[in-house]
């Protein structure tokens, strides 16, 4: 059964594992022991649930997209509104969980990596809320492109450390965060932002994010008295997608993960890891990734900073092989169209990441019957993207 | 393993330099390996440049960047070992490579190449003991050393297991963190080394931060050798221009050799005095 | 009893009324009739509640500010999290209500005014969601200062109409919206953004915003088993404050409205209407306002665009006279300090508007006992203000 | 009310110009009032500039802005009526002011000033009938006309009440919207005027948009007069420079007078032909 992974070695089928320097192994063992303890601890789970509710505002609603549905004239579209979380995306669910765990483990500091800054803001937020010191590693290029999020993190009291190595973007920030962690494992907790990294991170992040799917499953059933015919989510590292899909894996619902096709999967500029990548090791995990023939990791491209990651959570590689989830890709342009459409039909400006899922859902809805249903994970709000949109759309929304 | 037998086993004054393949070019790496042998090296650790070297500090990261500009690959690096042999390199060479490069080359092909090019061992910094079972079996079959690492945080139980299965030599990480120069070692390193030596089935060498003769002096009673990476690579970086120019290369290599010799002087002093 | 106002003429004591051109009177009568009908209509109220829940994500949580409370070492501080509403502020509660009403009245278009763009975005959002045409009037100066919100409105499909008259800011945008409405009353609904304007607007907006206080009252009682000792909210037009206070007016809780003192109430640069203003008529309502001796309305100033209004809802004038609510003011600098403090202690970046309420609450908390409690309405999130903060704080958060 | 009796009551050819006090300066306004009387005006509607004139279109808004630069106030404007009288103005003058200005001046003081400066009435565009009770009582006591407005959207019930209590004249808004030039009136205006005339206790004048002789011609059978604001003020604006210069002012005022005379020619044609 799909829900039995990972195994004790942290493998989802052949994927996952712990491909890390010996210096990190102790920290992973410690984390695993803490997880085993606290994920079975009523008091910890209660705190986690309470903070999700009272700090982040969960449960997030399930919104029926009435006008969008009418316009497409096909399957009914429901949106799981992760954009309504505090700080604007599903990222906080996981950040709350890990930060509470770090506290329980007696750590005083957290370190995190960030690309566009969404996970960095989430990490800085929980650090402030729970009284932890926070360092966020961020590529120099990203720091320049995301000045607003950099300021938010600083305002929240975090230190943003510029990363000058490699391509100066997310993957290098991740390397640098791991390096820092290795040097400071005793008092520092590494707060990873997606279902990636060495075991037990992919499992832990999934278990903190499954609240998305758990809520959605109940809400959907209350509305429709059945399970959705299709569930769609975007895939960067894959945390919102796994969080959404996981509780449905034993149901009949089709699940579709949507990667970023950037300027097209036939160009070098995309981030379609499962569609175009090959097996390898990245950031401690055996999984699909974008690399050249020799095994050097490649810079991905997507208009959405959150999907711009050369690897993917190992559980997705597993779900692809097992065919339980289908993976497709959506281009920048298709995502922008979907973003505009949802804004104008429903008054919700989605994150560009989430717009990839929407674009795929809209395509499918048109081909489906009116009694069928699609559940889309709206992973975040688009406010963070307005700058990018202004540049891309030339200052004029249409 | 026969080169390990001859140049490594039973010794307690091992000098194991780490150099980056192709930094700043293949020829320089080949000549440097031979020079280091002449200056007392017992093993050459040949680093393969990688885009995402997460166990390494900035000095080695930059060396990798320089080397990648020359399109250095795992395959080209293994092939250059043969050229080192042709230039007179006799000591063991171990390939230091991140796991992804090995995966992409293919393990079978790797072993074929290693055999053909007279490689003696392999070290995969992001392949911890638990994940190394398969590779370990293959190495054993092929007679290659799979170099394992232990760190101060390695639990007693794992330490026992890893050290007990060590082949070639056991790489002892001096302190937490990534590769790079450290000015001092924490006192606890000695207790750690004592424990490691107790369990180890192979000579114990200390790496991560060794950069001064004083450190070698301080460590020499507690372990069987030192691994020197960033300190050497810094010299390569500062001689980059000279190493690129065939006319000045030899002199630059000698100067790097001088540094290596000075660093490991405590071993020779001992040799002389005994 | 406080809850019996306004009277049939739309007067809160002497304040309020309908000081509008004859051309508007018919539209107000029509609106009043519709309100009387639909606010007693189960189906309408059900739709309103459902949209608050499923579109905006209500109920918003009540968050206990643990670290902040510990730091101040006085009264316990609770935050009513209106920042977690869709689009980021309490403004949407009212926009949803009015837009649903407009639909029921058969109007096809809405017109709104906006200053910083928050209400404009809320109006554009509901227009998209419910299929209404939307025109937003906005001062030319504000359009320049708030390019991001302008883009958001356009993305949502609204037309943003630049206002070149007068001081080219909010009050002129309001005049212009009213002028447009007057010319198009047959098919156009004027969607006002606060408890201002002619009767029945102040009452209607209050009744749509009281959900804040209704929820908070129940949530607070569930947590503390009593009513808060003190309730604090910022006051621009006064909608979040009335929405919060109103359900508590018959309780013992002290209520404090916080105006913007800008650079100081002894300078000409403030927006402290009740503290420094005098009786007059603005935008159809008899109330306190900032004016010169001759009765020309003055441009107010505050670092927070949402408090930068020269008038105030007439019910606040009434509550000031009756002494049921106390009104104080907070300077730009005090608000910025409170904003930084909450960000770093609780991981919540508040809107600068809301930071005025926080600053006052923090002052009071220090002087109160540990068994006492303060409820603060956190009216909106600060993401919209990050640009302003970067400019003011010089790019470096501390 | 005696000036209303003499110049307004019983007539059906009323020409009621609206001018902005202090636009572009006090002297120009005074002279313009007298000129308009000479060109057939029956009442002068004297607008007081306001920062937030929400019943007005752009032409009158801009006039207010120009006037406010001269610090024109309600008080200074009322006092200028006396100066108009001194220059020979005999027809009624009504003060057009937003309610806030009146509130700040104080109603008692307003009436004292109005008495002293020979003002005949007042029009408060943002004081609908329901809110005007108190002011209406005071006006009655003081013998001032409180000019009421009715609009095409005014309900039958209110129309009856407002028109039935009209004093001075009843201001009929031609169409929805704000003040400003309109090129045509909707046909429905005639039905509306018929209804208004049925109920009105005072002459019925039509305003909002009257800007051409053709409109006056078209309206003349259906009402008792026209109010002309924006069309006139546009001429004031275009002669601003000349009106500022004492040497050219008189000529500019005559030209504005010519426009007024041309606009209301349909009334005089009738007078001649009868
Ligand atoms: C809104 C949003 N959606 C999706 C993602 C992608 O992450 P994941 O694939 O882990 O859900 C991000 C990452 O920053 C994000 O901000
Ligand atoms: C976050 C926030 N708080 C408060 C206000 C002030 O409005 P009101 O006084 O009507 O609540 C605004 C207005 O834009 C706002 O955006």
C-alpha cells in the first residue's frame, strides 16, 4: 500500500535514503529519534494542531469556483485555499511543525534555505513566534530579485546570509545551509522547506503537510458526498502536492502533479524534473533530477521561483514509477493565462506556482463531465508575484 | 590493494594530499601528483570536481569551479591516473567523488576504468556506511579500497562498525563542518582518535583543517597520518597563472612541493631522529 | 442603549444623516429598502455567511501573543486575526456583503473609492467573484505610490480611474466615486469601504463588519471565560473598530479607538480626526472632520494610507460623546516600533494601520495586571506596507 | 422675498446664471453680476468655492480651485453682494454653498450677514429636503428663499412635498449626474417638468447642462426658466487673464455678457414677438 513508505532506511521504493556526509549522520539519527518520539506524543501533536489553528488560521477553506466552472462548462472545480495560511502559502504548516520539534529537541537555532523567500519567510516567522535564532541562506542573485522578502525576513528578526557559491540560487543556498548545519549540528536545527533532503526529512515534511489533504478530504466529502475524480497540485520540491495527495492515495481519485515546463520542455529552460530528468542524488536523496551527462546538476528555469528546483522529493519519484500519480508539465505562458483567468473569474490571485496546477486543472475540466469534480491545491497567494507579473505583462494587466 | 600494502600499511607517518583533478589543468594535476610523491606523499587523493560539493568548504568549491571550466569529468580524471603512472607515480591513488558522478558514470564502467587506469581506491563523501553496502561489495571484489569516514559525532556503535570494516585507511574528520583550513583543533580530538584507533582495522588518518606543521607535530602521536586538502589547494590557487603557463609550471609545482614538505617536516624529523 | 443607533433618519445622536445632493437621494432610499429586506432574509444572510467562510476563510483565529505578553509583563494580549482574511484585511467582510447586496438589487456594476488600494482590491475581488463590472476611483498621487495594488486591481479585471481633482488622494477619489455614482445610479452600486458616507452606509458597513466582534467575543470567552478588560482597534474611517467594538458595547470591556497622530498632533501632519477635528459634513455625513476655520476640508497625514482620512464614521463621533469608547492617537514612529516588535516577537507583520492599535495596546498592557486581558483587532497584514517600511527604515530592518 | 416678487414671480422666461464668487477675483465677480443683470438675468446664483464640491462637475470644480487661491470664503462672498448692490445690482442674489461652509460660519451669523448685505436666498446642494427642516424655518423667519432641488429620480411623494414647499424658485435638475455642460437632454425631461410644474408653488427653473440657445428654445414652453452655470464659467475660465487685468477686464466681461445674451435669445425673441 502506498502509505507504507518510506521503509526503515528512508527509502520510497528505490528512492530517498541518506546520501550525506558522515558529519551529518548523527544529526539525522537524532532527528529520527525525536520524530519517533514526538509524532506519537499527544502533547506535541496537540501543540502542532493548536498552532495550525490559532496562529496560521487553519482549517483553510475549500472554495467552489463557481464562475470558473461555468466558464469551462465541464468538471466542477474546487480550490483548497492554502493561500489563506498566515504568510500566504502552505509552507507555514511544515515550518510550524519543524520549529515546534526543534524546540522539543532543545535546539536554540534554526537554519533554512530559501529561493524566492517564501520558505525563508515561513522559517523566520516561526523562529520569531517560538523564540529561536534564525539564519536563512539565500543566493545572491535571489536576494537581489526578492528584495521584499529579504526585508520581511529581516523584519522578523532573521539573519539572511548571502550565498555567493555556484549559481547563487536555491540549490547553492541549500548546499550552504547544509554546510552550516554540519558545522553547528549541536545547537542548530535544519528546517527544510519541502519533501526533499535526506531521510527523515521527506517523510517528516509530508507528515506535517498532510493536513492539507486530511482537511480537504473531509471538506470535499461534506460538499459532494464522494471523493474528487481528480486532484491536481503543482510540484517544486513536492510538499504541497504530497500534502494534498497523501490522504487520498488509497482512494480512487486520480492524482496529477504539475511541474514547471518553463519556456517549454524541448528547450533547456524548464524545471520539469520527472518529465525530463534522470536518476541521481541531490541534497542527500536518491531521486530524479536535472543533470548533464557527467552528473553535474543543472540550473532549472521557471517563471515561478518556487518550482525552480532541479530535484524532486523522492516520494514523487516513487509515485511516478508506481503510476499512482501522473506527472505533467505546464509552461510559463500557460500558467500566466491560468493566473489571469482565476483572478478575473474568482477574485483570487494565485501564486504563479499554484497557477501551474490551475492551468492543468482547467485543461482537464473542459474534457470532463459536469457531474465530475476536480480538487486543486491553491498552494499560495500571488501577491508575492505581482512584481514579476508587472515585468512580464508589461505593467498592464488585461 | 597491493600499493596500499606497500606504501600505507603499518606506517604511522602517512601524508595524504588531496588535489583537485584538472585544477587548473590536467597536466598540472599530473605533475603535482608526482611532485607530492617525491615530497613524501603516501597516497594521492584525487578530487573530482562537482557542481554541488556539499561536504566542502569554499577553497575546494572554487577549485572545483576552476576545474569544471576545463570540462573535467570523473572519466577523464580516472584516465589521467594512467598518465600519472606513466610519469612515475607509484603510490596508491584514490578517487574522491560525490556519489552522483559515480552513479551517472555507472558502477561497472567505473570499476573497468579503475582497473585499466591503475586506481587503488575510492572515497564517496556523501555515501555514508549504511548506503555503501553495494559499493563496498563491489570494491572488495575488485580489490579496491573503499575509504570510510568517521566524525566526532559518529555514535560509538557506528564507529565500531565503520572502523572495524575500514580498508585502505580510515578517514577521521577532525571536527564538525566542511573541508577547509582550521587554525586549531579542539582538545577533544585526541580522545576521539584514541577511540578510533582502538576499533580501526586500518591506519587512521586525520583530515579537515590540517594546514600547519605545528598541527602535524601535535597529531603525530595520536594517529597514523594526515590528509591535507584546502591548505594545498590554496597554494594551487595562488599559483594558478604560473600553473597554466607551461614555461613556469615546473617552478610553481616545486613551490607547492616545498610547502608540502615543510608541512610534513615533523614526520621526517622523527624519521631522522629515530 | 448604544446598540439602538442609528435612528430612522440615520442619526447616531446628532451625527450621521444624509447630506447628499438630491440626485443621490433616490439611490439611498432604494438601498435602505433593500437593506431592510435582505438583512432580514435568511437566504441572503446564509449566502453572506457562507462566502465569509468559504471564500474569505472565516472565522479568523484569535491568537494569544505569548511572547509579547511575557515581554511586556502585564496584561495578556490577544490578537483578532483579520489579516488572515482573503486579500489581507477586514475590508473584504464588508465588500462581500455589499457585493452580494448589489447582486440582489439587480445592479450590474459597482463603483468604489480607494486610497492605498486595499478597499479597491477588495472591491475588485468581489466584483470578479460575483460577476460585476467594477470601476475604482483612485487619486493620481495614490496611483503612483501604490503601483502594486493598482496592478492587482487591474489583474482582477477592475478599471482603475485616475482622479486628478483636488489633492488627488482619497477624499477626492471619494468625491469622484460619488459623482460617478450620481450619474449612473440606475445600474451602479456604490461600494463604500468604511463606516462613512450618508445613511444607510455607516449602519450597513457596521452590520457587515460586526462579524469581527461577534467571533472574537465567542472565541475570547472560550479561552478566558470572561470578557476582555480592554479592546483596542485603529480608526481610519472606523470600520474595523466598530466591527470589533459593536458586539461588546453592552459589556463592561473598555474600548479604545486609535487614530493616526502622524508626525504629532501638535504638527499639521496628522489624521487625528476626533482628537483634533471639529464638527462638520463630509461625504454625506455629519461628523468630526479635519478642516480649516472657513470649513475647507484639510488633507490629513499618516504613514498609514488606510488611516489617512479627514473624516470619521459618525457612530464614532457618537461613541466619543457618550464616552463609551475612548479615542487616543499614536504617531508614525510609535506605530513603526510596535510593528517591528510584533514581527520579531510573534512572527506576524501587521499592517501599519493595525500597528497603531498595537502600540496603544502595548502601552496599556505594561500598566495592567497579569490577570487582565487586552483584545486587539489586527485589521490587516503588513505585506502591503513593506515598500513603505523599506523606504522609512532605510532598507535595513533591525 | 421682495426682490423675488419683483423680478421672479409670475415670469416664465427666467435666466438664472451661476457664477463662482472670487473667480478669478472679487472685482470680476461683482462686475460680472451687474453685466448679467444688464443682459437679462433675473437672479444671480453666487457659488461659494469649496474644497470638496461633490455635486459639481470639473468646470465648476476648477472655478472653485481658482477662487480658493484668493482665499474666498463664504463670509467674504456674502459681503461682496453689498458691493454688487452698490454697483447697481437689483435682482435677487442667492448664495450657493455646501453645507459644511455654512455650518462653520454659523447659521445665526449667516443670517445676520445676509440681512446686512442684501442677500435674498440660499441653496445648499448637499442638504436634501429631509435634512433642511431647521434651515427652512430660519429662512422663513428671515424672509430668505431656501432654494430646493428636484431630480428625475425624486420619488413622486417627495416631489410633491418638495415642490409644494418651494420658495424663490424650484431648481429642477435636468438629468442625473453632476453640474456640467450637456449637449442634449433626454426626452423624458419634458414629462418630468410637467409633473414638477403641477406640484410647484414657485417658478420652475431647469439646470445642469444648459449651454446652448437651442436648449433654451426647446425648454422654454416646459418650464419657467433656465439656470446656466458651467457654460458661463467656461467663458470665465477662457478669459481668465483678461479678467485679472483691470485694463482688459471690462471688455472680457462684455464678451461673457454677449455669450449670455446669445444663449437666452429665445426668451427675448418671444418678448419681442408678443
Ligand atoms: C506558493 C508555492 N507553491 C508551491 C511551491 C513549491 O513547493 P512544493 O513543491 O514543496 O510545494 C512553493 C515554494 O516556494 C510556493 O511558494
Ligand atoms: C489594514 C487596515 N486597517 C485599517 C484600515 C482603516 O479603515 P477602517 O478604519 O475603516 O477600519 C484600513 C483601510 O484601508 C486598512 O487597510
